C-alpha cells in the first residue's frame, strides 16, 4: 500500500526469495553391484525383519523393555492400592495391556513404519537397495547428494556384515566420484562411526546433534576431484604430450 508520501514501497527481494521454494537437483542413482541383490519385495520384507530384530537387540533395548514392564506393573499395583482395588487384577490387566502393545508393535506397527519410511525416501526421486545374506543398505537422494541409511546386519555384533559393508562402501564411493555427489550418513553409536570411517576413506564427522535418544553423529564424504581434461586443439582433437 502507498505510504505517507504516496509512495509504494519496493518489494523485499530477500523475503520473496525466502518464500519461494528452493529446488534441488536430484542426482543420478548409483549403479547395481554384482553379487548383491537389489531392492525388491523380498528386500522390503527383510527390512521389516531387521526393524523387528532391533526391538530386542542390544542390552539397551532389553533394559528399556524390562524397566517399562516393571514400571507399568508397579504403577498399576500402586494405583489399585490407592483406590482400594484388587492389586492382583490390576497387575494382570497391566501385563495383558503391555503384551498386547508389544504384539501390536511387533506385527502391525513396525511394518507400517518401515514401509512408510521407504516410501518417503523414494519420494525424493529414487531408492536403491543392496542386500545379501548378511546385511542391508539403502541409498536415496537428499540435498543434492546420497544419503546412506538402514545398514543392518542380520546378526548384530558378530562382524559378519563387514565384508558386505566394505564392498558396498567401496562401490558407492567410486560411483559418487563418478557422478560427483557427496555421501552423507548418521549414527548414534561412536563405534559404528569409527567403523564407517575406516571402511569408507574420506568419510568424516561434520557435526553432532542432541536428540532424545542420545548424540547423533553426522558424517559426510565429498567426491574426489575429477581428473583434469586433456587440452583440446582447434580441430576438436585432444592434445597429448609425447611420451
């Protein structure tokens, strides 16, 4: 609107730019790797199985479920005593509710979470998977680069996924250099961060973030510089130095 001097103020270009949605070019997808399986329905089923196994894998998960069970049962008994109700019946109801929630989480919720997560990744342009009998790995575009996620071993802590991971990481690093795209990933486990850096030279920690479940380490690998192109003559032929 005109101001006091009957002048129309100029539009703020910075504000207009900030309101405009920024477009990001989707990079090329990495090529398949011989000896691994691509993402198919069988691979999606394996991702669901890996998600379920993480619910009970590790000491932290077992401690969480044990503490939750004790807290629910103790809380129900205390609440029953407060209301002068039958504590045994309240405890039984609490245990049944906890078991029902675990069954719901195991059979219904975890497959939905995994499939919605993969659908969300694919919406960015594409979703590539690498699978074998020991581990899984997903790759999808993010902010002009490749985001590596869902690297899961069939048996955690046994080291059986190391050969698969090294092969896939070496392949992805070479593909990223070919397409000149960065690789990013994240982990909350310092030991895995060190393993990832050892298996993918050039990968480095670029920052950390505090989350509800602990510190999240953010990693990035920038592509190696492409070799310099040969000078071109006026006739379009490449100039090469004599041996």
